[in-house]
């Protein structure tokens, strides 16, 4: 059974205070390749590696069922600085 974008979104929203979240299936709908952008205050004071480890742990079951997973994790301040 393929992993759905809604599955990934539900796990993240249930476990983190999320300011902004994008979950994109880059595999034309087959659920094998996902890209996520997560903006959360939970990332404050954490290195990029610590942020990614946190997300990887939360999504361990989902990631084990897909081919590729790319994540970008930002604090609300970083997100505000990146927006045009």
C-alpha cells in the first residue's frame, strides 16, 4: 500500500507545532518520492542535522516504505526571511 501525502502530513501535524507545511509527491502520484517543507518553532536552537533526525524518527514507518524523501526544515524566523 503506497504512502499518501496525507499520512505524512498527519504524522507531522500530530507531533509538531507547525506554522507551515508542504508535502509534495514528486513521483506522479504513486507515493514513492516525497519532498516536504516544514516550518516549526520546535526547530529553534536545533542544528539542521538534529531537525532532520527528529523528522526521520517521526516518519520512520512511512520513510521505510518509500524510495526517496527530501526535507527542508525551517524555524518561523528563517521562513519569514526566505519568503519574497
